[in-house]
């Protein structure tokens, strides 16, 4: 072993202490993977001390514990507030150990005391039934990132740094994770981070060289290429490489000190207004062996430094005495007797290394404690006024834009907007009246509202929009993700992980609920007629509603006023995934401010003003959810009034889709009795925004389900007109009216006549479109055949 | 304008011809966006010549047509076979124009003749109801890539190049698209492409500077950073930049000639075995103005070279005479009278530029014409033998591995395997007996079966696995994508796009069906107990079944023998998305080779050997789909035989989920009569692999749907044991047995007793797991309480 080298600033003694802390954390990590008893090896290891199922990932641990130890050294020296984001999957053992050494683990999990009994419990519970997972899940204090599905660490870290000017977010990125698309895109953060008003992301790219069975790309491209790749994205790479602990300690300390000085310099310059717009940001490349300090070889096969160190280096410890002896030797190599006293408590040398102030495992921002509610304007100040339903047109998202603009003005430091280049396309321009689009790269005079400190983030990556927003929310701030409906599927897997996090987090009372993840889904399936089939997919709401009902919400406001009220509710809510689907095209308005507010509060309701069954005897119910289906349903109701004047039709609109669930399936579900009061026992023709089966999946246990006929998108998409999209999928006014009369027994004699009449009108509209290239005037503007609805006030 | 500069190889005259072709393609593109009549401007433009809805994207067109013109020049000079992949979205106008000029468009769409009438039709149909979309969709000859959702061009191009040693795939990458995660990861292609046996990908990064409303990142980072970023990924960037057509023509010609020489050199060296393992591959950076040659300014606002050129530069041409005059001026600026004769046919100078051999718009590989069916081994040679059901264990995926290994041996040049580092984890090791993992970056002795020409691709990016495989399939070859079930959601949006492509392609008989996209989904929800909630999500099958029934298939083989038979079927199929879900853990086997084959052919069936209703009078049906639910169902049947010996129980297993659809909803759907013969009119307790509502969504119109009780995954996930995962979600043997007896009226008096007994056994198993850390021995190995099933042969 070479002699310990330390520069003039870091005493050898300090680094020896850091090494001791590292050994303690490694010891505790190995213990978690293997032991359910005899935690301090006070007796020789016996089979019954070993867990029956060995689950855990050793490979990444030593690099993570090393990093944590060195960051703590920096925190002690500088008082810098830091968060720690752990990218490599299954690395929680390392952070459980760190939080236990810092005392935080025992604070939030009192049964895991910082003594021998607690150490035993810390070990036993890891990847154990009823225990904690092998990822940095919500159980872990200080964590905002699970790392179950890989690729989002750097985006989360970037989001956490936004508007946290005094924070450094240290982000360990696994070299396996670095192969994912999301992570590859995340390297662009320096083009967006504002060193004046944001905190700093300090990526630590951990090249331990291997994934499960393969080497990693970034560890096997030439060093010059790696350097170029990182520099090209705007980073200044600093290298810590080696396999000799003393040398690596000395180098890591030096490099971290340099990085911190550079970070301070960048901040100082930016805050004096004299720095470059986009300085190169420090990034650490840590190249150490996979499974470092673990068994070098087992059964003659090399382990340390190879892919075989990825999970459990010694696989048969319970059965195989030789493996067991190797494990004991491995554990004892950390010299636990120097690290813990007889009662299992960390010795002073270890606990003295805990930072004085809040440590990384106890930062209140990681536990939702720093959340400040939004000061929101009154929705009623933005709603559209009109005398009668269906007489005024508005673009729903444009109306919402005014509300969001003023929300931003009232909350200048904890509200952000994210979109893949679509705020203007989705007609939220009003927001850009009071802020710009964040851009730290080069700007030209001809650009439109780019700004180095803008609060709108536009990058053509749904992964980055979602990841940045998640990081921002997970540290207690608020935001909105606006995207095209079809392409929301790009983040399907991310919303799964976030929803799981939200649900699991509710089980830990020391975590406060964080602001909800709010999606504004526009450019939706019914108005992507011009963009064609590739842009037509309403399945994101199906996907979100497959997640736990405690955290998933879907809203389909029928008009602008409802949209504003729904969105205000979403921005006030906590701990949810809220999906709001709304159109951006001019569309008729139905509910005035007060009616919209009441309707959204109820989540669904009968629209008496459009119904003709007020004296009872409902013959058919026309139900709808979504703006275009609502339009077509009201038009169908008007057609029926024209063709069958005495038909008792009820119009029902659903805003909050979860209302249709039975109450034991979703907290928003209404009772069967309430359901029957709305939907009666008459046949229901339901025009739905999405796939028809979503309604059946929600309502299949409801009374009279066999009389529920849902029309929705059945993937009949193409490049056509708005009306033709409806016609192709059977949710147009004419086909809805046909479906309705087919359900009314007393009309059986008139059925052929009515059907012929309605289908003739349908054909006329479609053939006009195919000939002229646009919908007929009476339909293209989404008019309503007779704009004056029946009134029954 | 500067004088035309050409190097000694390219005569000025040749480049003038190229310029003429470029002008012709640009003229035809503008015509598609605007005109529905008067295609050659034989009379002054009038409003009725203009489409009522102006839809299209001009911004990207001139760079695409320029590139196409110059590639054709190279093809004429070198005879190099090329494919063209168009990354930028909505750029189809450019390629429609090119294919029309080459005559291919008229061959496949005979109504669009290469004359004046055809030109009119070419214009009219673009983004027109009943016409063609604005993306390079299946309507477009030569295209294998739609570009509706952005980010997959380079991955598709890479997949197309694999095993096509003589091909060059030119891939235009939009600088907007380049911000996506999938594209960012795709830059790593040089670490995988084998210049000896693969074709070459020639990326053309088109920096036109803007997205819809924003500049693009790669156009605004310093040139040195861009160069570093690309070099760091293994490319050798060559720059073509400018806004003077003559200069750009000269430069593009020179650079392309250099690139082609470099490509030939790399190929020659690789094929002589003397080149580097991973040579830097030529890449062209094309920096030209957005909307180049379009209107410089409209209404005093700059258009050309700004984001405002993205879509339709002149928005009000029908209404506004000034705009109309500008359009006419713009169109005439291409001097159509020099390019087309009076009858609308391209003049010789233009058509002489078509390559002599197959041109890019007519490559048979782009139309599925080069597909060669796989030579597959007999599945029966791989199935597991046993005397009685439930007496032998096997790992399903390991058994399949043997079959796939020999399939690879029999098809060494047109079958590839893709996975995010999971072939070994998913126990498909046998494949690696006969090939290696593809790796062109540095290799070490300690690596496991890396190979520069391996036929297994492992990279920790589901996007790359899917994108490469799609490119391979779209050019007529075969492959398998193996991935963890939960993380299949990463490619949710990609499978939407691919399924839409497959369905649309069926509408064009000149496209032959391509091999199916086969997913092997393993490490599934029920055996991710150890990895915790983040790894538990069975929703990918819901997602795929939301796509067109003509192209979507889901198979849930209950054991290894069924898996082999199902997979053989999938590998033989064409034009489908096949999702096969199968476990990798040791599990009991039920069907011998012949029975498995018959069961898979039927797709579902009664398992008489496990049923006790053979004399009729079925009292309850235990149905199941998926390997773990089948295990628990059979165990529940055994429990019922023990506790209620005279109960008439029928066991039904479903392999092909689509069989449950009504026949008008899916081509695999069986009739109601057939459904009733299988499921009887008794209550059905259905143990399902996925979310229970998927079964309800499929079967809600089936007879006796109100007696169908589905148990499945309800997102009760955590870190626990395999059995506890079942218990938490109510699909364990005990809860299934309870559900069954609850449905049998004659057992009402014994219900409390039976329920107590069953739930006591459940509690015992669960508390053992929580105490010991593993399932009780009689359950942990997925045993079956009495392994000898009833036999009724």
C-alpha cells in the first residue's frame, strides 16, 4: 500500500477519519445484505445469522459510501447545504447506513435505534418481508429519488436545484444508468440552470465499469472521448480514479475542494452579474472498482472489479461454510471494533463526522417540509361571461393561461412551467407576458422571449420536462407540465415511478405531502385531425388510472370555465397525479362561472338546461366526458329535440372521471344510489374522450351496466377534419343520436326513418369534408344546431 | 450571390443540375402545402386554388430536399445502395416530392400520375381529408420511419444498417428531435455497429436552428462543444454550413464525397480485418436556414431563418391577396417553367438525375420485400418431459433459451436479440453459447462473452433496444426484445407508433408484411417481490391491447412447454406486436409437448385433468392466465378437493388473451357460444396475471359477466416474498379458494368454517414469511398441495 498523500489543506488525520467513516458505512451495508443476527460479529457467524434470501446490490455501495463520506467532509468544512441523489439502482444499503450513522434513520424509524439492537434491525429489515426495499425509496430520510427505474437522477437533481440558490445537489450517476435516454438528455442541464438564482448540481459520474452482466459504455470509450462528451454538454470534468483507498481519499478530497471553490466562484460571479451566461459546471468522474473492498475472488472466480460484484458476491453463505468464512473475513476487514462500541453505537470518531447543521439525510426540503402553498388568484376573475349556454366561443387553454400568468406573478419563486416546446402551440401565451423561456445558451435578437431567468422551461424532451418538474415538486415547490396528449406516453414509465413514490410516501408521517404533479394535456386526440394517426392516442388517462386510487386523478373539463376551476383545485392539492385534458381550439362555452364551480365540485351532474326529462320518465341518457364529446352530445340532444320533440332525454356531464368508480375502488367514487340518481335506469349513450373501455372498466359493477353504451376513440385515426375524426370513431352527433333512438322501444316503428335521416346528414357532412378539405361551416366551428337550449330554471 | 465554386471532381454543370432538382422538389413541396388546383401556375393564383386548411411544415423541407438531391448525386456516381430516414417530423412533403420526381410515387399510387393531373393530385391529397399525412408514413415509398413522435430516427437507421453490409442509411436528424432522450442515447451507435458485417449509418444532423417556438440546443452551444459532443460519441463530424445555395451545393458535394470515401475505407479495412474495432464514423452537420428559399419576411416580420418558418410561412393566402401574391412569387422563384414541361412532367434535366438502379424511394428492403422467413427448429425438441402434471419444475425462459439458441444457429444473418442487459438475468444464457454480446468499444479479458460481431445487443436503454429492433424489422429481418415487465413502459410511446405503422401499412398492398415485433416480458410482476414496488407493474399488456386488434397480441403461457410453442408461433407471424409474458423462476410444469401445442393453438381451454366437474353440474369455474396465477389456481383447486371433496370445479386456462374478446372486437375472439362452453354459466373466479380490469374490459359483454370475479394485481406492491405478493393482491390459493366457496350456494352453511380454515392457513404462511424472511418450504417452491391431480382421460 502506498503512503497516504494529502495536500496541505487536508490533514492525514482528517482523511483517516473519513476512511473510518467509510469503513463503518461499508460494514453496515454488507451487514444489511447478509445478516439477520449477530450484527457486530460478537460470536462466529453461524447459518442462522444469515438471511435465507440474499438480496441486495453490493457493487455500487463502496463508491456511494465513499462519496457520502467525502461530501460530509466538505459540509463540515464549508457549511454548504447539500442534497444527495442516488442514481444507481438498489444502492439503498449505502444510504441506510449513512442515515443511521447520522442518527436520522433512528429519528424517523424509532425502532431502528442507533445501538446494537437497532443495528440488528437495520440489517434484518433490508430487502426483507415487511421491511424496506433495496432502493432509496420514501422510507429513507434525505432521499427524493428512488432509482427503481433508472435514468432520472440527473433530471431530478436539476429540478431540485432550481430556485434553491444556496443548495448543492450532489448526484451520483451510475454508468449503467448513463446509457438510458433520459440520462443522456439530462446532460444538457447547464444550458438551463441559472447560477444566479438556482442551486448547483454536482454530478458524480460513477464509472465502476459494469452493469449486471456487461461493461458500461462510458467506462469503455476512450478517456478523450468521455472528456469530450461531457465538455460538449457544458461540464468541466474532474477525475478521481484509483483502487488504492489512501490515494483515492487524497484525490477525492482535493478534487471536491476544487469543485466547491469553482462552484462558489461561479455563484459569486453570477450574483455579481459578471459571469458568463453558461459557465462550464464542475462534474466529477469517479472511477473505482465495482464492489471495491469486497471479496477479490470467490471459488477461484474474480469478483471485485468485475460485473460479478453487481449483486451478492458470496451467494451461498448460509449453506457453504467456506463462503461464510469469507463473509466474516470481509466484514472484519473493516475493523468494526474500531468503529462501534460494545453497545453497537458509532464511536466518537465516527459520530463526530456528522455535520453540525442539518445533514444530507435530514434536509427538510427532502421531506416536503419546506412546501409553501401557492397564493392563487380567484378563478372567477378569469372565467368567460355569457348570457346563454352555447352562444360564446373560447379557447379553453388560452383562458387558463391568464389564470396561470397571474398565479406566476403571485408566486415568483416557487412555481414553474414545463413543456416540450408547446406553451405557445397550446395557447398558454399569457404566461409569457410576464416571464421568458429559460435559456442559458446563446441567444439571438430574433428569438422569441428567451430569457436567462425565465420561469418557463421548454425543451423537446418529455423526459426532461417530467424529470425536472418531479425534482422541483419533490423538494416542495409547484409546477405544471403541458404536453400533447399522444406524446404523454413518452413519460408513462416515469409517472408510474412517481405515483408509486407518492403512495409509499404517505406511509411515513415524517414526510409531508408534496405538491401534486399537474399535467395539462392539450392538443388532444380529437383535434389532432390535421396531424394524423401518429398524434392520436388518448391512452395516458387509462395509464394513470391504473395507479393507486389514493394518488391518481383525471379531469375532463367540458369548457374553459370548468378548466380554470379544475386547475385551481389541482394547484392547491397535495400528493396527487392530476391529469387535466383540455382543448385549445375555439369551442362553445356552457357553464357560467358559478355553474362551472359547482359542477367541478360535484365532479359530475345532470345538465337540466339541456335535458328534456324534467318531468321524469327519462327515456335515454346522453352522457359525456371531455370537451369534444360534450359538444357532440349537446348537438345530438338538439337533433333529438328537432326530430323527436317529445323524447325525454337527460344530458349528464362528467368532469372528474373517478366519480364513476364505486366508492370502495376510489376515494372520489360516488355511491350506487347517487349514481342511479344521475344516470337513472334508462339506457345511457356515453360519449367519451378516450378509449370506451376505460368507462366500462370503471363502471362495470354499476347498476344497469348492460344498458351503458360507450362511444369513444377506437383507434380509427388518420389525417382528416375535426368532425370526421368524430365520425370515424362513432362519437359524432349523428351517430350518437342514432344510438339513442335505437334504445327507445317506443320509437321502433320510426327507427328506419330516423336512422336514414341522421345518417344522411352524417354522409353529407363527411362528403363535404372530403371534397372541400374542411368541415361544412355549420359543423366546422363546432356549432350546435340550435344554439338556444331548452331551459328549465 | 457568389460564384459557384466546385472542386475538380464536381463540375459546375452537375451542381447546376442538382440545384434544378432541388428547386423542383421545393416547388412540389410548397405546392403540397398550399395548392389544391392550378399546380403549374398556368393562371394567376386565385383563392379557390388554395386549400381551405393550410397544414404542413415548410421549415424543414429545403434541407431535406437538398440532402436528397445530393445523395442522389452520390448514388449516380458510386452506385451505392442507400436508404433515407427522415427524422424531422412533418417533413413528408419533401419526400413525397422526391418519390414523385423519381417515378416511384406514381408506381405505388397510380392515381398520382407523373404529369399535370398527378401533380394536382399530389398537392391536393397532402394533409387533406382522405389523403396522406404530413409525416413520412407508410403511404410513402422508401420510408421505414414515420417521424410522428420524434426521437427514433437514428435508432431506426442503426437497426436498418445491421446485417446489411452494402447499405448506407442516410439519416436526417432534426435538431429539435436531437433534444429527446431516445436520440441522445442513439449517438452511441458506433460502439455497436460492425463495419465488417453491417451497413453504415450516415447521420446528417440538420441544424436549422429552431423548433416550433424556440431555438434548438445543438444549434446554440458553441461549435467546439458540438464538435466535442459528437466526437465523444464516436463520430467524425463534417460541416456543411451556409445560406448561399451555390456555396452550399459545392460544399455539400465535397463533404459527401469525402464521407463516402471514408465510409469505403472503413469498410475495406474492416473487411480485410485490419481496421480499428471502433472507427470514428462520418457524420454531417448541415447548418442552413430554417425555411430556406421561402419568404424572407411577411407583414414586416422575419420568416426565413427563424422559428416562424416552422409550419406555414404565409398563413392567410386564401383571404389575403398580398399573401397570395407572395406565395405566387415564392413558387415562381423556383422557375417551374425550367423544371416541368407543359404537361407537368419533369424535364429530362430533372428525370435524368434519377439513379439508374433502385432509388431510395424504391428500395425493396423498405417495403418488406426482402423478408426471408426463419428456419425454426421443432419446438417439440425442446419441451420438458414428465409423467404427470405438476411433478417437474423448469425455468420457462431457460427452456426457451435452447430453442432460441438453435433458431439463431439456423438463421445466422437475419435474427437478432435485444435487451437492456438482461439476457442472463432472464435466463436466456443458452443463446450466449453460440454468439456473444455485440461490443465494439474496449474489451477486457475479464468480460463475459463480449464480441465485436455478437448477435445479442445489450445496452441499458429500452429505447435503443426497441428502436434498433424496429429498424431491423422494418427492413425485413427478425428479432426479439427481452425486458423486465415493469420497465417495458419505457417504450410505451414507441410501441404505439410502431403499431400504428403496422396497421397503416396493411392498407398499401405494395408493402409486404414485415416480421412481428416480439416482446419476451420476463422478471414479471409476481416475481419482483425482492425488488419491491418500483419493479412491479403489469400494465404493458393493457397498453398494447389498446392498439388496433388487427396488430396486437398478448400471450400468457402457463409453463415452459407452452412458452416454446407460443414463441415459435410469434417468430413465424408477420405484422404483429406480440407480447409474451413468462417467468424465469423454477416452476411446475403442466402440459406435455402435445398438450401444450394443442392448448396454445386453441388459445384457451378446460383442463380436465385438474377439474372435478366431468359429469357436468359445474358449481364453480377457476380460470387463470399467467404462470403464477395458474400455479395458485391449481393449488386452490387442490385445496377445494381436500376441503370440499364433492365440489364440481372446472379449471380453465387462457394463453391467448384476445380469445376472450367478442369476435367483432378482435380477430382472435371466440363466439359467445364457444365462450359459454368453456366458462359454463357457473360463477367464475379468474386469477389473472395483470390488472383485473383488463379482463373486465375484454369480457364485459360476455354472457354472465356479472358472475365473473377477477383477482389480479391491484398495485399492492412492496419488498416481500413471492407468495406474499400473491397474498397482498388476493390471488393466492387460499383467497381464491375462499372466493370460490363463497359463490357456491349449497356451501352457505359451511362458509364460515371453510373461510376460517383457509384464512388460517394463509395467515400461517404469511407470518412465517415475515418472521423467517422466506416463504414456508411447502409454498416457497411453488408446490402444489397434492401433486397428483385428478385424472379424467
